[in-house]
C-alpha cells in the first residue's frame, strides 16, 4: 500500500499489484501530476470509461482510448477540480484486476464541494501499468451532493 494524504484506505488488503496501481493513480490525481498519470501509470493503449456508458464526458459511451484521449480526459474532468480526497471503503483484488468501493470528495474552484459514491475497476497489464479503468457512478447522485462554499 502506498502512503498518500489524498487517500484514506479503509479496505482490507491494499498490497496487490492492481491495488497499488489504483492507489498510484488516485495519488497522482490528488497531486495534480498529469504527466505521471498519463505516461507512467496508464499503458499507451489504455482505456478509461468514467463513468461507464454515455455521459457528458463521453457522449457516445466509447471510453477514452490511448494517451492523447486520456490526457484530454484529464483536462476535461480532473484539471478543473481544486482538491480531491478518496476514501476506499472496500477493495477486491483478483488476477490482474482491482475493484474498489469508494467515495471521491471534490472541491471546486468556487469552494463548493461534491461527493461521488463510486465503484472503480482497474485492470493492469503484464508491465503492471493500467490498461483499463472503468468507473461506475451516477452524475445525478453526485450533483445532488453539491454543497455551496462554506
């Protein structure tokens, strides 16, 4: 398990290679380390589906494939967020995958906050880089959690 001020790990385990890469991904997001996230954590031909299916981030629901699309996904969805904190409630690691039940807390530039209850599935390749990340969450639930600045 990696140590990160951006991750609260309340789940059992945490030392499986896919869990480590999931943790590295979240930590890089928390630190704003785009280049590391795109080029060191994700494989060149990786796919991100966040959320799975059609959404405002991916109207066709095909996912974001390859480093150029993953970098554009960062710019669209991660870069505008001021602060992230990830709480992992449970995590299941089997084979080359890690499925985690979590809450992602975010702070927006105006100081408002939102929480996303989410299930993520990270799959790693032979080189231990992430080859697929699928996130199951609902925009309506996240928007319902939106709170104005304190």
